[in-house]
């Protein structure tokens, strides 16, 4: 087993051990993938001020996200098809997050169901929903999340239309995979993945198959998905959905100051500055470029979180220093899951935590809650020139 010290190490193992269509699903963006690339490359433009002769002892990364104590302000983002990266992937990721002391968010498009994750964990997790046309199905999703004692609902706002992801189309992405000559040839080289998958019954979208009208088996899922996303979504509809949940509601997919203000008006408890990991509108700005503007615009009216592009603890620190109160990793934990299962997700969290802790100390700060822009060197016009 190679020594794992970075998320990149986990990514290499993930690619080696997971079928191509599922690895590509995680490691891709829409169209030209410009926004996907800039989500990470724009972090590299921000430098950190090194400070010396500062007492760096007794450092703490402990914080809170929407009132919940966390070991560090990093949650696991909702990622569809996680259970295809590794058998029972959502359960494994949720267990790792629970043990580490950070939030786990289950996607509506998960392989393991809400009930599966609840039965295999001891602490409340968060549940993400898309805005769908079928009120009856959505209300039942909310009710199922409540029955599972989910402590927050996350509503994704930036997927009324599905961004075109060329790799998924070329790979013929399905869950479970269709047995074409190409997929069979690739699967033959991923025998560990295959053996694990044969031992689980969870190979379909557990929150949908058997729950949504007209979706009794995986063959009918594609047409249901294409017809179900609510393209007529507006802020009145968001306000209505907010009323369906009597706990914290997080709105995901905010990339514009005006939308952030509207999210405050509909009663969001937190917003996530996110471009869906570069998987929706290609050519949109990276999330890190717009973060500070949005924080300045909403002040303390809502808790601002950050998503898209984080690959290290240094990235986490930069987002927190620019005003985020919480951050999320998606691809980073999926790289760990695909590489080593639950242990890999734990390793991803350990890598992120160690990098955050050490970088914070070398920048002269001992408490993650005290990070601010003063520790950063941000290029002139990094955000302003795009306003």
C-alpha cells in the first residue's frame, strides 16, 4: 500500500480501482470544463501570509455549522451515485464522517436510501433534495428525512436543467452499468470493485426506485429523471419548500449577490456558494472568486458556506478566511471512497484536517474561528474586476 499524504494520492488509487464511467462521473465538468478547472486553479492564485514568532500551541479546528458542533468546518457534500464508487458507498462515507465529527449530506440521487443510511449510523445526517415537479413525491422525501431524524435539509437550486457532461454521455453512464463490450472490458480490470458490488443488494437509486410514481425498476428511471426536474422553479416556490421543513434549511447553488439576497428573504438558514463543482454552467465564475462579494452582501443575515474546488486543507483555510463559516468536499472524499472505502474517506478527512491545522499555525492563527482576510494575499481584481 502506497503512503497516502495528499488527496491526489487518493485520486490515483481511485482511478485505478473504480470503473471508468464512475471515476469519470466524479472527475469531470460540463462542456469544455473551464469552470471545473478554474474552481481549483483560482485557489492557487491566493497566497498565504507566513507569520513567525507567534505562539502556535493549542490550536483548534473545532467550530459549528448551522449550530452543529464539528471537528472542523468541513462537511461531506451531497454526491450522486456514491454507492457506485464503492459498494454501499453512502453508508461508508456517512460512517466515516460520523466518526470524524463532520456533517454528511445524502443526495437524493444516492444508491443507498435515506433509510439505509439511518439504519447504519448513530447521529443525524443532512439530506439534499432537488426541486421536482411532483409535490407528492417531494413531500414524502421530506417526511422520510424527518422519520430518519435528518437534522437539516439542503435544497439544490442550480439543477433545473442538467448541464451537458460529455464524459458521462460517451461512457453511457448508468447505475448499475450496462454490459457493453467496453464496460465489460473495463470491469474485468476492477475485480475488487466487482466482488464487493456482487455482495450488496444496493445497486439502484434507493430514494427513487419503488418510491416515485412510475419508477418501479431502473429501466424507467431515465425518463422519470428527464421529466421530473422543475424548470419553472422560482423564488416563490423556494419559499414554499422552505415551509415544508421545521428545521434548518440550506440553499445550495448560490453564485450571484442578488440570488444570495433573495435566499435571505425566503428564510434560508445557510447558503452554499457553489457552481455544482463546474458540472452545470460552464463558463461561470469559480466559486472562490465570488465568495467574498456574497459574504459582504449578506453580512450576518445568513450563514455562508462554500463548495466547489476544495482539494486541500489550505483551500479550506482560504475559503474560511474569505468569510465562509463552513465548507464542503465532494470529489476529495469520493477519491478516498473509491480508493479505500470507508478507510479512504477517513484518510481524506485526515489529510484535509492536517493541512488545515498546520497551515493555520504557520499563518500565525490558533483558532479556526478567528481566520480572516488578513492572513491572505489576494491578487488585485481577483473578484472585483468580474463584478
